[in-house]
C-alpha cells in the first residue's frame, strides 16, 4: 500500500461501476480512473448539464472511455428509484457512494428529510438497497464503497433527533451524516458477512481535498467572506482532487480489502497515499448501526 497511486489500479476490464457525483471533484477522478483501467462506468449525476460536460471532458482525457451519463438526484427518492430501475447494464460489480453536500444552511429534500442526512446517507442507503441484488449476481469482487469524511468525528446520529429538528447546526449535521455513512458501512458489512455474501462493504475518505464542497455551503448561505476563506484554504492547504480520490480508488480496486475497512490519506485526515484510517469508536457500535438501519428503512421505504 506504501506509495500506492492510480497507476497501481488493477485491470478493470469486464467490470461495471456506478459512481455517484461523478461530474466533479473526487467523483470525477474516481470515475475517470476506473474507466482508464477498462471499466464501464455509469456517471450518476444530479445536474444533466454538468454531467454532460464531465462526460465530454472524461472522453477527451481517456480516449475510448466506456462511460455513460445517467440522472440521479439523491435528495429525491423517486429519482433514486428511477435510476435503479433504469440501470440497463448487464452486470454491476462496483457501487461508489461518493456524492454529498457539506455544511449547508437548513434545507429539506424533496421527501422532507434534512438535506445533509437525506443526501449523504438516506439517498445512498436507498440506492444501495435497490442495487444490491445486482451486486450479489456479479460474483466475487463486487464492492460497495461509501465515501465518508474525517469530520465524522464532529458527532454521531442522535436516535432521539435523527434529523436535528430541535436545534440544527450545519457542521454538526454534516459530521452526523458522515458518521451515518460509517454506521451504514458497518451494518451492511455485518449483514453481508452473516449471509455469506461475496459483496464487500467498506468506506473511504479523501482527507482535505480541494473540491467545490467547501464553497457550496457558504455560497448558499450568502456568506462571501466564508466562501473566499474556503477558496484560500483549498489553495494553500488542501491536496488535489486527484490525490483525494486515491483512497476511494484503493477501496474500490485493491486486492485484499475486508468488510468494514476504512481508508484515507496516510497523514490522517489530510493528505498522502491511501492507508487504513482512524475512525470514531461509535461508528463500530452494533446497536447504533442497527438502530440507524431500522430508521433508514422506515424513512426511505427501502428494505434489504
């Protein structure tokens, strides 16, 4: 694993991947590098215009890339169901739950969920449940990679106030949604192990990578100084999206990964080649994971 980079990705010929949020940032890099190594990649994007631009750029950077754009809005469960029903590929080997929002002002999804939990966790929970039968059929090597964040340490999901209805704080809500990603990974891994499935559930995070996530929240809140500060920090401190995508790519392709693994940069929560990442103890709590799973099934109507 020492010094692992994109050139170390094994041949992906014959494999099919779905990458959410593939129009920009680490999602774009993840999709592009999988395609570069021979995978067929479905670019699952909310904005069709941005998705088309990303697809065109990807084909220019990787001539002959086998990629296809498909619309997916994780903040709308009807869109999640339509995407899953319309997936026309013969097989599915890899699902990368990458898309997300960060530190937004209080907003609701189409279905009435708090936006960060709804997009980062519930949308991906529903998508994974709907696509899991396809992953089970793919044979050995199938994986679900869910992208979390080092900021999951900001807090875990409160079972008494899952959506922070009583007192919303945007950074706490973000941290809780990223803890939810890890609790989901943990419980899915437990269930897959119990059923003897070959599908592996694991997680990754990019460290501090320069993407549009850092500026979207301040822009939505109309805080120009915060937006400029985020842009400056991206330039001075963050690693590139190219490097930020490496833990996701490692989790998606490297041999020898195990259920419930969590990968991030070698310098924890910042930068470097992929390595096992520290994680908060609450993200391995079986009772909390099972409780969030049950709540997620009730909220989304998707049962595994």
